[in-house]
C-alpha cells in the first residue's frame, strides 16, 4: 500500500509542478491545489497507515491500547487543508482581479503591462 501511495504522491507532485510552470494562471491555481494534496498525502503516509482503534486510554491504564492510530498527523493534515483552502481562495480572487484589469490569463502578456 505504501508503494502505491508513493507513486500517487510522486505523480501529484509532478503534475502540480508541471502545471505551475505553465503560462496560464488557471493552471497555476490547479497546480497549487495538487501540490497541497500531495503534501497532505505525504504527511499521512510518512506517519504510517494503520487500521487501528482510536487512541483512547483505558481506565486505569497510562497508555493507549496497541495498536492505536496516531492523532498528530491527522491534526496536521486538517490544519494543512484549512490553510491550503485559504491560500487557494485568496489566489482565485487575486487571479479574477488581475484578469479584470489586464484582460488575459497569459503570464507573458501580463509582463508587457509592467511598462
């Protein structure tokens, strides 16, 4: 399972970087979204995939029952999802405003308006 996820993560990173390097701003936004999802999967996979019980400590015990799922990577991924959603929302609004001002989504044509 880890090997399959490694290939999926690599594919998401490759597709995200490829889309970021394109000339269209819309493809840039999609590339950012793919990179965010790849980072989330990487954190999830690096923490170890276990189908286990929730990390609840039994009464009279000091440690959770083994095997138990680690809640820290899940909390990190949840935080990363919220942050990436905020970044994508900001980027989408910024691109909309740039398109209204310049009239194109091609990055090379936007450089011509700097003069």
